């Protein structure tokens, strides 16, 4: 979700005019000896706090897949690249993986800016690409891609769901401040929240719009201002190491005692910040991704994954691990469905992409579908932090699982336009709360 300039996107799009060096034919192929999958994630920098867990999940799941026969009987080998050096570096690395390493598919990326640049590059290289974690809703709203799909939701439901939750549990709020990272994700997510809030709860006064620079480590200026303003609600879609730092500094200065916090991406920070994060904070999981999922926690698939992940990495899985799992499960399901439809012949890239669109497949917390436009649909788990003796960090209580039909704009519409059409009645359609249980 790093900053992406229009120059990056245009440079990737302009490259469509340049003939690609394709290592494989686009027609149906013989079954390969191995399936090479390129993966981009953050291996360094502040975002590595969930980029590395994504990589770890890929390592674990690919090993499990290979022990069970791989994908379509073919073993899988991943080649992981670091997207931390920036978009230009990432595009070069993606080209290298396709043209020199001969990868069969790409899983990209965490950064919204990265995805906005990688999607047009996938078209040029005719490379099947699964967008596994980035949140920007603009991908499939601003363009149509033959070779890219996304196996998770996007910013629209990730923002609408916590807003509906806030309006349900604290309907009396009148003032709000935002503290978002100053780049594409921070600006876009605020625009969605503001438009949706004006529709669902008109009349709320925004007392501060604060956008500290991406990569900031000191939020004393923002916290001082928020302490003076005392807004009813403080909203932030910050993530990774910066969110951890903001939580610690805000707690030290007792800001959580003055305002209700809404942190839609905070599930990934819970274990790291521990009980520094107080009770009563509204948090989201970027989907329904939580190791204590209220309806899936006791299913063999999720239970075994949590046990395996914790045993190997001494941590609980967080939402990037679930996103990585969804991408790999979708890739496996699509290949095997396409092979079956192809009479046992290994599918072409185009056949694989045709199968991915409209695909329904099982994953760690349920079953999801990829729409015909390439956008994944999934529920949103929103709840409130609670301290319990079972864990040295907050759990999520008073959970609501918002279905995608309530929070995701339909095909052919733009999220920002669609949220403006929401009404206060949407709050009443929210499902019932589910309490935490040990």
C-alpha cells in the first residue's frame, strides 16, 4: 500500500506498446515439472511486520500442498521478492521473474501503489496475476484486466463495515478526526469514509484531518492536537509499524480515554502492541480474518493452520497470512478446475484466468467468490477489543460479520459514488453481534 505516483502507473501502462519476451506459449501446454510462483511482499521496512508473515504463510502452505501432491500433480516452487525498495524496483523484479525465471503465475502485492502498477504490467507480459493483499478499490474500477484478479475484498467494504459498526454501537457521536498516512491508501480510505459517513450519518463534524508522512515515527504533534480537540471519534486506517507506534504513543498520553478509536486494520497489530491497546477500541480484520473466527475457529482447516503456523513461527496468524492463503487456495482451485475442464491437459494462461473469474473456493474461514470483474467478495469482521486472561493481547469481542452484499459496490459502479447512495437504514441491516468465546 505504498505511495504510487501517476508516473509509475503511466510508465507501466505505456510499456504495453513494447513487445514482451514471453517464456511460455499462451496456448495449452504440457504439464510442467514444477509450477513457479512469483510472490511480492514486504521483507524489509515498517511494512515487513505483516509482509513477512505473508511470506511465512506461503512457505508453510506450499510445503503442505507439495506433500499432498502439489497443484494438479505438479510441485510448487515460490520465488519471493521484496517490494520495499519501491514501485520501479518491483516492476523490474516482476519482469525478471517472468522473462528470466519463467514463473507461471504472480502473487502481488501489499502496496496499493504496487498493485496499480503491476496490473497493467501483467497485461503486457500476459502473466496470470493474483492481487493478494492490496486494498485500493481503483484496480477494477478504473480499468479492465485480462490477467489480474483479486482474492480478497477492497477498501470499500473495509471502510463501510467499521462505519456501520460505529453507527450501530455509538449512534450519538457528533465529531470526528482522522489520522491517516499521507499516501494513496490513507487519502483514498478517508475519502470513502467521509462520503459514506455523510450518507449514513449526516451532520457529523470533522474537526481535524491529519495526514502524517508515510514512515513517520513521531506522532506527538497529532496527539497534542487531538487531546485539545477531544473528538468523539478518532478514525485511522494506518497499518503496520506506524500503527503500532501511534497506538503506543497515544496510550502513553491517555488519548484512548478521551475518544472512541476506529482502527479498521488493527487486527494485525493486536499481538504486537499487547494490552497497551485498551478495551473498547473498534477494530477490523480486512475481511473475516482472525484466528479466533467466531464460526470457523473449530473447523479442521483453520484449527490446523493456526496450530501449524504458531508451532513454526511462535506467533498467531494475522490477516496477511489469511490473504496469502486465499491467493494460494484460489490458484490451486483454478488450476485443478481448468485441468478437469480441459480433459486433463494443462491449461493455458487464458484458460486459467477464465476459470479464476467466477471461481468459488474454500479457504480458512469459509468460502469466497471472485466476481466476473476480477474482484473477490468476502465478509468483514468488525468488533471491539477486550482483555481476557487467555491471551496477553486484546481479543475481538462483540463481533459482527458484515456480508459483502451490504458493504461492496456492484460491478460497473465506483465505490466512492456508491457509498454516497447509502442511507441510515444500512445500519439497521447489520447482522447481530457475536460475543467472544474462549
